[in-house]
């Protein structure tokens, strides 16, 4: 067993960052990037939106990154700890990180192990919510043993101890800036959350939420030759089509993110010769999250909350309804209409790496309207005079929400038609992506509140090991007022058997066994109907032909190596 464990440790490690040196720092002018889903906050612990994580990753850094191949590489650490190099204890109950010396925050103060220790305390605070909470699962202590050494101790052996501080969703924040922003107070610290101090290649100079972020080169960045650009403009707003056009046709911007655009439109734009389309498949899945609790506004603070299982959804509580909704969808049509080569039909929420991909629910790849109708008939859902099914006075009339985007609205319209064929009435709602994926705790329209019957979006995870990702659907990860609506369990799924599997995964070393457990967890989510997977999405972006150094990364933040981006 120890041999297997050691092997996992060894394969997780990689070489130190290697950067292409530039003769003169900051000589390439301004880098202009478009995130049409505009960032709403610069603290990724308080938002589950990818756009917010990416915008923050330009400023703040983790101890280690995942590179474009999924390898773990050192960032703020000297090296990646393993059993072989003595950084991971032989019993797998601790990991010790050695920090790079001479690193300073953008304000000129020293970066130390105390900042790492504080970040753990910030994220683990019992009165707060933290979007990286699953990364601290089983952590019993994070201690700075000296100014450049941090020891993380686990309550159980952790065959994969690279949860805390690995990847852009789990960065290090400055103690001096955030020490008065702990727990329930965290979302109220606007100055800190909008003007985050970091160790990265750039520092924020202006932030207009849901609009624009301006960054300046960090003069205190540890590599004297980097970054190549003197400033960065991250512009939000608009839509994916206009973002693609701004890079591929007009050349106004250097990079455009998340081009959820019909493939034929992208192909036509690329012919202008100003930019190129890039893509890569990772773990991103467009999925429908089925609300399992009651979202009735009349419930006040109890709206869309679990309440120990005593607040079930009026009709989604019926397994027949959840299964029928999935059976009625023709996923191949969705791929053809909105994604082309950048999409694949999927029946799993964990499609990659391949070793973790289950085929147990591949029945969903074939639409079965007749079967869905029979299932609802047998469950007592009868069609009314308006052709909408009802049972015990409850109509199958649902609110289906997602972010504003032409592909998503096209997908909504198609699914509405498919559900109509089984007697389900559907009201469509689209919300500005900046709001939907935003960190505004006062908004009723965030995807974490999920004040709907079903909601659709894409999500993924950092790295190649799914442990932290699968922990998102344990009972304690539900967003609620108690967590400031922070958490990733949008369906409010809760099953003690799932939680037990999560514990087993955390203690299992052998890859084959880990894969088996992860598949079981995936299958429970899909068979229960808490999640309806639709499309395995490729990450599609575009960059100017004049922009070099871009390495499309589906395992970490998009700008993970922005210090290496340069003008050709």
C-alpha cells in the first residue's frame, strides 16, 4: 500500500516553473482581454464564478499551480512536497511546504508562512462561507513552523494531500489585509474584496464590478524579467459573439475567454486572419442542477434551504419527475445546435480524466420520450386540459434559469420543447452572467441561491484528481443564509451514503480504487437525478496572432501563466 501511495505522491509532483525571459520587463504595453461574463469580486473564496477566480488569479497565487498538462508545479513554494522528498509524511497525515524566500506582496511587505496559516483560518472560519471549503476537508491544523515553512496536518491519512493552496481556487491572501474580515464579516469588506493585494505579476489599480478591471505591472514581482506587459485591461460585458469578433475580426482585443458561440460563426470570424481559436477538453460539463428544496418566496429565509430534509421541492421530490426530465432530452441535438466539435454528449458530471469517467448512465445518450411519459403516467402525474401534468394539486410547471448567452438560450428553448412533449410546462429565465455567477450576497439571482426549479451552467475543477470536486455534493456544502450563500451543492443533495463514500475516497491511495469510488459517487448523483448532465464542453477561447505564451489550461485558471504572455 505504501508503495502505491508513494507512487501517487511522485506522479503528482513536477518541475519548478520555467519562464521565458524577456530582456525588459513591461515593454509590451497593455494586454487587453475580454471576459464577457464580467468579474464581480476579486476574492475567489467568496464567489464560485470562474470569471471571478480568473480575475483574482492575475493578482493572488497559490503555493502550486496545475500546468496545461495537469501536472502540479511550484508557484509560491520552493518545490512540490512528496513522500520521496520528505515533504509528505510517510503515514500521509501531513504535508510540509517550503516557501520561496524573497517573495513580497505588491505593497512591498514580506510574504511569509503566517499569511498561509491565516488563509486557512479565514476559509475554515465557522461563521463564514468559503468556496474552497472542500479543499480543507480533513485538515486539523495549518501551522507556520517558521517564516518560510507551513505544515498542514490531516485527521486521517491523505493519499492526495494537494487540496489546500494548490490551484487558483485555493490561493493565499494577505493576513494584514484580511485579518479584520473573518467569518460573517467577510462579504462586507468591500475595499479588501475589490482591491485585493497579491504576489502575482500584476496588481489591481481600478475595479468596477461587472464592468472592468485595470491591472498594473507589479514592480515587486519576484522575477525581474517578467511580466512582459506593463498593464492589463480585463473588460466585461457584452456577449460571447461580440467578444469573439473583437479578437478574430477587429483585432481590438488580444484574448477572449469562454467563447460559447455557434461553431460556424467562429469559423467564419477566424477567416479574417487576425486571431486564432483555441480549445481543449477537460472536466467542464454543461449540466442542469435540479432544485431539491422548496424555492417558494413565501418561505422567507427558509427558501431553497434544506431544513434537515423537511423542506422538499413540491414536485422535484418525486424520483420519477427527475428521471423523466433527463430521459426527454435529446443531447445530440443540443451538441449539434450549439457546440459542434467543441461539445460531446455526456451522462456523467465527471467526464475526465478518462479513468474516472463512468458509463453506468449512458442510457441518457438516447432520448426516450415514450419511456419518460410512461414513467410519469405510472407515478400518477396526469395531463390536464392544458396538456400539463399534475398530481395532488401540484402542476409540473417549472422555472428554468441560466445565464444570458445565445447558446444557452438556444439550449433552453430546445429543452423546453422536449419537456413539453412529456407534459411539463417550462418558464425560461436568463440572468446576466455577471450577476448569476457573481458574489453579490444581496442578489436573489445568483446560481448559488438557485431560487428556481432547475438551473443550468457549466462547472469544472482544478487539477486531475476529483476528490475535492466530488466533495461539493456532501451534505455540509449546501449554500444557505448561514454560509452567506457560499457553497457548491446547488441541488441541496444530501445522502449519508454519499458522504461515507467521500470519506472513503479521502483515505484511498490506489488509483484504481479511487476511480471506482469516484464513479460510484458520480452514479449516485446522476441516478438520483440531482444533476442532469448534458454536454462535455471543450474550453474555447481566441487570441490575437500577435500574442504569444498562451497555454490553454483546463486544469487551472485561464491566466495561470499570464506572466509569460508577450507580444510577438
